[in-house]
C-alpha cells in the first residue's frame, strides 16, 4: 500500500460564490496531513536553516501561518487584494489612522461606535491629527466639511446605534474628488450583506469580534485593502506597533466564517421579525431598522445592502423605562457587543456611547430611553416572547 498523498489543493477564486469562499479561501487542507481545518500555529519563532534561509516565517509578530490564512480569507470575502488582522476592532482602526501623519485631517461620521471618536478625540488629536464629524447621510454637509488636508473619510453604514445610512457610492466619489481615501467600518453588515469595495471604498474595517467570528468568544479586527501599498504599510504597522491577532483568535474566526452565510440569513430573518414586532408594540415609541419601509433610507438600503441585518434600536421613552425592561429580559442577554449567535441587548447611552458624554449624545439623537438589540439566531418566537414580557414591565 502506498503512503497517503495529501489531498489536492482546492483553489478558491473570486469566481466562486460567497459561502464557498468563506469555507475554502485560505482554508485549503493542511498539506502535511490533509487536516481540513487550518492548524493553530502556536509558535512565536521558526527554525532557520542558515542565516537568512527560512520557509517564509521568522517571528510571529511579523507573520504567522494561521494569520496568513485568515488574512487571505477575509480579503476574499470583502473583495480586496489583501487584508491585515489586528488584536481588536479598535486596534484595526488605530492602524488605519497610524497610516496618516501629523497635520492630516480626517472627516468622520458623527454617529460612530463610541470607541472610535474616543480614540480620535482623546488620543490621536495629541499627535497632530484633526477630525471633523459630519452627518454622512447628508452629502451636502459632507461636501462642505472637506478641508485642503483631508486625507481620510471614515464612515459607518448603517450607523451605531441610530441605523442611519450613508450612500456608499456617493461618499466614495466625494472622497476621491477631494483626494481622500474612504474607509468604511462594515462591522454591522458583514461582507455577506454589504461589500463597500464594490462601491469604491479604499479600505474596509471590521471588528471581527462581531458577525465574522459570530460566537462572542474572541476579539479581533481587520483592515481589508484595495492596494498592495496599503497592505504593505499595515504589515509594517503589525510588525512595528505589534497589535497583532493571536493564532488562536485567527483560528476562531476561520472557524466562524465557515457558517457566516447561513448565520447572516438567519440573523436577517429574525431581525426582520423582531423589527416588525417592535414597530407594532404599543410600549415602543420608535424603531430604527433599515428594513422597515418607513425607514427614511429604505430604498438606499435595498440598493447597497443585500439584507437588512440584525441590529435594531428602539425608543422606550426614558432611562427608567429602558432599565425596567432590560432588567426583565431572559432569552436576550443584557450586555455590550453584537453579532453573536445569541441575542444581545444593550443600552447605548451608558454602554457603547457613554464616552460621548450627555451633550455629544444629545447632538446626534441618542436618548436615555434608546435600547439596541443584536438579534441572534435563536427561535424567533422565543425572542419575541421575551421582548414582549420584558416590555410589559414599562
Ligand atoms: C461598529 C464597530 N466598530 C468597531 C468596534 C470596535 O471593535 P472591538 O470591540 O473589537 O475593538 C465596535 C465594537 O463594538 C463596533 O461596534
């Protein structure tokens, strides 16, 4: 009997469908043994045959085989040329802004995940970067906010937690007209429902902590690039600043993305059901969800997203009401974060957006009664039943 040969390498290409790429791009069987899962290369260093002669790996801050596979996979899902992964979503955003230099101006959406303006306003301003915040759903306001030294436009769509949309094609055209690169934080949609590079974005970032991982068991971030120079600069920042993703966390995401397509379909289906239920509930004053026909940008949502996702915010009327209902949830878990298989419910004013301060929140419309829900993939009847009994406390 001849020794077993490793299985032939399946070439994943852009021509394959999304779910196929999620399972196979960068996830080819391991050549030495045929293992179908990418191994966790838990090694900080690599043996060299002689000075300068090695197999492409020298030290794991610089590169690691598990990380390489994940970077290949995520680039394939977003349609970029390469990607670079970091220790968290914030580390990824920090890496993007570290590509700038003192004197550069950043034009940012006024309603971002609270940690992003915290990084901009409390850290990066000390290094000579300047920031202007603008409602990116208002393109005229965006156009007026450009300055001669604007190098980067940083946008989330839909925004967190108010679910406002930005026209991706239009903002990319505007950014390019003014000589700036456009970076989209695509965490809320995942590449399954929205691929900003197809609309002209220069880079896409994600907190992989959310839908890409999908199981609330690891932190991470990624920057997907459209140009080799961006990927080179970011690889330099991985090596130099060192905020890299560990091989174990890379493996968790490689495993998580294999079910991204089916998870997102179920998230979307349950999200639609919950939004519909909340919009008819007498205790709920307002629902923010781009899938509802009365969302002011529903048509834009249909144009640039292939699903509406699982993030919904709703108004309970007051901090006391929000607290009463949040204390009562049982199937939904009260906690920060989003994008896991479990339904997570949170209070933006005291959690994700606390750093904005009362005035900052008031300016953009985040009230004390606002509750955000990241609808999971449990049986939707159980989520609805839980929300109904919890809202009964108001
Ligand atoms: C839209 C968005 N971007 C970035 C981040 C930051 O990601 P991380 O918590 O992985 O640092 C978050 C976290 O909640 C987020 O919601």
